[in-house]
C-alpha cells in the first residue's frame, strides 16, 4: 500500500504484497533447482554421446540451473525488500518495482529454456540416450514450468487495474470533470464484471438496474483512495485490534454496557410495559416459520446426511402432472421446497394457502399459512440465499416510501421496497389474504421474515396496514439501512425486531460501511507493523484471540505533516483534510470510547463520539439520507464473564451464573457503527438466532410458566 506503479500504470497490488508469494516461489524453485542439479551431475557426461542435439541439451541443463539460481537470489532480495517498513511506508520498499521489472524480464530467457526442454522431452528432434530419473524429472519440470508461467500471466491479469493509467490518475487530481469521468468508467467496468461473473442471472430491466446500482456503490465506496485488495484483509485485522483496545478502555473508564444500557436477563422484566403481542415465545414461534421458508437448501445444510430422508415423507411426487392442494409456484416436480417447509414448520399442507418460490432480483420466495396455534394468518418471507438476493441487498439507494400514513419525506431501501411491492402484487393477483379471511375472519394478520425477508416484511406492512390495521410484524436480524428515521419510529407501532449478538447485518448501512472504510484508512496509516506481520498476527488472533500486548504495540503515533504526506489517499481526497486535523489514530481525541456531549444531526439528540462526527464529515457519502432499523428492537447478547467467574466455572464444572444471556431494548442509533467481531457473521445465521431464543427461553421457562419441550423444534 499504496498500489504499485510499474510500466506507467498502477496495479492492484502493493509493494508489500510479495512476501508470501515470494516465499512460496522460493520453496518451489528450491526444490526444482535441487532436482535439476542432480540431473546435471548425473546426465551431463551422457550428452556427449547424443546422436543429435547434445549441445542443446547441455545448454538447457546448465542454463536452467543458472537461471533458477539467479531468480532465487533475486526473489530473496525481493522478499526482503517487500517485508520492510510499515504498511504506509513506501520509501522503505522503493526498489521493489525495479526488482519486479528485472524478474519479469528474466521470464524471456526462462521461456526460451522451457521451449528447449519441451523439444528435448516431447519431440524426436534431439536424440539422446534415455535415463529414467533424468527423463522423469525433466518431463515433470517442463510441465511444472509451463503451469507456473501460465499462473504468473493469470496473476498479472488479475492485478491489472483497468483504470490504472498514471496519466488518467494525474488528470483526475484537482479536476472535477476528469474525476467524474474516471468514476463513470470504473462503474462501467464493475457492471461488465457483474454481467460476466453472474451471466446465469435472468437479463431483464431489474438485473440491469441492480447491476448498475451495485457497480455505482462499489465505485463510490473507494473513490479517491489508493488501496489494494490485500489492504482490506490487513484493515479488518487491525480494526479488530483497535476495537478491542477501545473495549478495554471502556471497561477501564467504567463505561460497561450494563451501566450505559438497561440490560436484564429476565424475560418478564424486559417485556414489562410492552404490548401483549410483543412476546418472546411468539417471536420464537414466528421465527420457526421464517426459517422454514428457506426451503430444502437450508434443510440439507442443517442436516447434510439425513436431510433428504427427513423430507421424503413430505414429498408430493409427480406434482407436475397432479392436482396440488396448495397453489405452489416455481417449485420442482417433487415440491422439495414445499416439503421442507412442511417439515420445518410442522404445518399441514392444507394450512399452507399459497407458496411462491420465484426467486429473481427484487422477487423473493414467500408463503402464506393459517397458524391455528396463534390464531393468525402468517406471511413468511425468505431472506438472502442466492446471488439474486445479494443484488437485491446491494440496490441500497433510497427510494420514496409512497405508503399511506407515512410522512411525505419518508424513504426506504430500494431493493427491499421493490420486493415488498412484488409480494403485495402477488397476494392481490391470487386474492390470498381475502380468501383466508373468508374462512377465518377472527384471525390476525402477521408478517415475518429473517434478514432481507425481515426488511421486506416491514415495508410490506406499510402497504397492507390501511386494509389490515391490526397486523403485526416479527422481524429477525433486520437490516439497519431500511427506513428513514420518522418512518422507523412509526414502525414501532406494529414491529418487533429481534437481533442477536454482533450481527453485522443489523449494523450494515451505507453510512456505516463508509465509516468503516474511513476507519480502515486510519488504522492502516497508524499501524507500525509490516503487512506480512499483520497477516501472521491475524492468523494467530483467529486461533487464540487478540493478546493484550498487541493492543498497544501495533500502533504508532503520527504527526500532522506525516499524515499530509500519506500515500494512502489521493492528494485532493476529502478524507485527507479531516485526518490531518486529528493527528492520526489512535489518539484519545478520536477514539470511540470518549463520549462527549454534542449536537446530534439525528432525531434522538444522543451524545455521539468524536470519531463518529469525524467519519460523517470525512467520508464522501453515497447516500444523502441515513436509514435506520425499524420497530421496537430487542437486542440479545451473551453475558460476558469475568476471568474470576470463568476460573470458578472451570474448577466447579458448573455455571456460576444462572443466566447466560441478557437483553435490552435498543434504539436505531445504537447500530450506527459496523464493528469487526469474531461472530459478526455467525450471529446473523437463522439457525443461530433460533438457538439463542431457545436457550433464553430454556433459562426462563420457570419464570414464564411453560416448558420449552412443548415447542416444536427443527
């Protein structure tokens, strides 16, 4: 970091990215040099007895040994130079591009020697006596060399920056028009990549729009920054260290979560004063239906060996030619998705009124069922499971929410809003809800979903409330960037959102990702370690956690002049001017744990950190409107134990705490930072959300007066 400049252009690799590839090459070339040296010693005298081409064989054997020796020495120097300096310290690695150019030039004689070896081993042009060891080593070596050369060409193609021309980059500095042209060009490149890599997706107006929006987001996210793909890995490792450092400081300053927030481990205490429909037992019941709509892929994922046998009794064979008891769209001939829903939800097929497994961009699978246990008609919407769903997620620009009863300036996530309109149209076209109420007029309407399905469920509720004012929404792992603030506040009237632990989707908005980008630039600039050390440390962190000594030894303090000369940012980047005002990270003036009173630009007027203000001012915003998590937000976390408690539990073999989980009612503003945590992905998975609710209810069953064993589990 920054990107390496070579042959008049920038490349998608840094001068500090060559340590591990160089070590791997040294290992392979060392083995190859050893074998070829043995061949040279054994076979050199035989070459004088060749009928034809003995000189060429000697040239090949001597040349390949000499060439590999030179390249090994060059790669050793290259690895040594690439390992010098911190991530931002490019001066310590200024000779790396020149060494790499020399290595690329050496490819020409290496290719010539490999051609000569190919002629010797695979043609009859050279006639020499055959010796088994020599023939085997040379044949394998020639093939290996061609594969390695092909791999090198592939790597060069992968790290080629299509807009890396230095003339174009220099023209963009300080020139708004050129910068916009560069931005549009990068966007078009991303669109082409999406079309090539995801060519199996249906090509329609939705896919074109989704590709364009996702490409624009990718282009804008790292506009005016000079970072390479490996910097993301290093940045995430360093962010984890930074955030753990801040957590330690929070504990030191007595700002623990239980003191700042009203946390409790008692379910009844947590739901005191809340409406009767907001019940954890009901939430767990509806989560079961939200999980069921994931269909047979999820069931096979949960039960890799026995999943098929669990579904088999529910199969409806030859459904293509038989009359089905339920309207089922886009399932296969055995109705595998429908069978999985029946198994996971334990519903009778007659209770499932409608099921659609159509899955295109902006079109999500869902089913409608009559739930006699809760006397409700339930619409369950599936979350993200395919690349089409991912592009629905990535269509994250704001769209006006034109539902009845919301302020005129209300906005929502466009991809989920389009999905909600699609489901509403499907329900109206098939008259599903009206038919259900004809048979069960006293039942309530409930909409539920997980992840993408949760966000779509909330937006669908806004459109259906005028006809069904008493409907309720149970949303799980709801995406943070869903509704503008006032609309999110209105959703509290009918929405219960449940989140678990460090779920990254509940923190993932465009604004939070942009803040994460800015924080990543900060930690990369402030790190005193070379990148290869960061990678090695990251591997150790994944196995053993972050040791306390690394919380301080990883960082260096930088002066303002150093920040201005940082190579990570473009000269005219809007981020650079703000970074230089804060004298780099990590200083106490910008760390997140120092909360100060300030005027908030958001409705709750809560204190926010200086770092948050810095991020909001510094980053170039892709979206001008911040979106929030809707509804009443129940956040459940695993209770952290002190070292003394852990030791006591280990000695006694029992749990010193009666409860392992705690919960609190969060606000949308509590999810305004995307943190890099070990369980940020695992806590989002539906089976883990379901397991958490089961564990909480198991702990609480004596207080809430029911036995969890009565609940039907997957």
